[in-house]
């Protein structure tokens, strides 16, 4: 039986990172985690390109455009949605999630989901580098692993 797994080696690979400016107290930490994780696994700093967008709702469009460009082995999508008193959160969270998945399937380029969906700012802070680790770093490693695995099939 042949079993394939992606490796965590970024040498020679290029990554696009889309970051939502809304809740930038959190998203900057996610970005730092993503960049740190990629660099720790031998991705060159000049092989990383960051695009800032207004909010999480805009992340899927930019992620799709980066994926379509053919310039990146994978894209990391970073944002932060914090539940409020209205239905706005639920609508945005569901649509962002679906649109990122659709962009990945449409383009065939790995797009890692690093958009936090939390009930409170405290939960977001925990997931951006304190108690719960850094979800930006986790998304970057998922992108790296999948990009390496995809190379086996192309």
C-alpha cells in the first residue's frame, strides 16, 4: 500500500497570505504566527506575500485571486469574527467559510482557513498566541503540508 503525506518543508515554495484589517489586534498576531511558522519550516521571507483587506468578508475574494494568479503554492486566509448581539456574525462566518472552500476547490490551490470565529475577544486572544496556541501558525502549517502533498499529484 502506498501512503502519501505532505511534508513541512517550505524550501522553494511561495505563499500568499490574506489578512483582514478588522480586529487587527488579533489578525496581526495571526499573521505573525503564520509568517513565523512558514519561516521556521524553511520558507524564504521573500517567498511570502501579504495582502491586507478591510475585513473577513473580503478575505475569500483576495484568497481566490491570489490562488488564481499561479504565483503561489498555497494561500493562508486570516481573519477574526467575534460574535455580537445581531445575526451579522453568523451570516458572515458561514459565508466566509463557504467562499474560502469554494475558492480552494475552484482553483485547485490549497487555501488554509485561519479565520477565527469566537464568542468573545478573550477567546480570540487565546487563539492568537496565548493559551490555545496561534491559529495563524496552524493554518500556515496546514497550507504548507497540503502544498507539498499536492506536488505529488501534479
